[in-house]
């Protein structure tokens, strides 16, 4: 640091009380700029933030850009080929659309998966073994809660319904077997 900067810093801290530093600040634009920066720094350290820093970087950026050499990029070799020059941009755009569609599909599936209701059935259901006879499965979702004393009655009714369904499936199989044996006897009677 120069002697002027040290005096300015000491004057800012209240350690120096000279009028010559004030005269130097009045006549030197560089010291005026430092004076302002020191005040901004002091306000920032004290967390006062009453003085807004004034930074003008546009002149420096414009000067740096003016000094920058201009570089001309050569044409891509794909652009020189007539058919491929038209296909490559189309393929890039199609790839972007494919990525966007994949992300949208993943979001939709994720939202649907996370919004599924939880299973709150009072009993578990098991898959039936064997053919179901063309019947669609019955929904076990309930809209009301069942008291404990009604639960035993409800389970007994379900057992009876399951027994009736199993009996019906056996009767259908027996009837099919009888029809097949009758058809086989008729065929033997015709052949003889």
C-alpha cells in the first residue's frame, strides 16, 4: 500500500485527524474512488448496507470484447452433403422430442403410482386355483367399516359363497364330461 492509502485507511478508522488527507481526497479522483470503496466495505462489515456499491463493468467488458479476435467457424462437413445436411437437424429435433416425451411419460406414471390408495381390507384375498368358469373377479373394496361382531357373519357368508362357486364349477365339468361321453357313444353308434 502506498503512503496515501495507509493514511486514508487510518483516517477511515478514526486514527488520523489531518486536514491534508481531506485535501488530497478532494483533488485526487483515485483516492475519491478508494474512499467510496472503503465506505462500502465498512458498511458491509458492519452489516449496515446503507451504501450500495456502484460497479460499472460495462466499459471493461466492452473493451475486452473489442480486443478479442474474431474467429470464423468453418462450415460443418455434414452441411455440405445435400441430403444429410437436411436429415441431421431433423434427427436432432426428433431426439429432443423423444426425450421430452419420455420425461413426460415418466412423470405421469410416477404421479399415478404415488396416488394409488392403500389397501385397507379387513381380510386377505387369495387367487383361486383352476379355471374360473368365465367369471370376472369380484371387487372386495368396501365403503364402510364392519364391526367385529358382523365380521364373523360376513366371513361365514363368504365361505358359503365360495363353496357354492366351487360346487358350480364341478357341476359344469361333470356336465361337459357327460356331453363328451354321449357324443363319443353316438359317434361309435354311427360308425357301427
